[in-house]
């Protein structure tokens, strides 16, 4: 099974969290996910930070203002489901600081 949703974090500028995930057939275990912090700049969506489980680990990628994805860092040693939940909470509660860092980079 898979799912996806967008969560509006702020209206000015428009800041979104985009979540996509795949689970086992019964939906119990997360098999893969991505949680992306996105900010709209001049009507374009720019990725600021990506959390994912693409390599079977909970990884974090930062983006530069030029759209270049930086090397992965492991951010959580739990299951992919636990990592996805941690990523969602990190973005919900820290998106302003994440965007400020992206702007300075």
C-alpha cells in the first residue's frame, strides 16, 4: 500500500510538508518514505530538506539554494516507521529554523 499527502505549515511564504510512504500489504510496517520540507519561491516549489528511507535507513538530505541535494546523514536508528514519524515532527516544529539555514547557505 502507499499514500501521500501535503500539510500546509505556513501561508506566507507558502511552506509545505510533502509526505509519501509505502507500507506492507496490511499497512503495518513502513517499507519506504519521504518527507520533504518545501517552500514556494516566486511560484516555484523549492526543496529545503528531505528525510527518507530509500536505502533502508532513516536519512536526512539538506538542499542548497541552487537545488543541489547534499550527502545523506543518518538521523534516526529506529525502524523506517519510527524515522518517518520523527521526520514529520522535526519539520512541524523546526521548519522556520530549517528555512533560515537554507537561506543562509
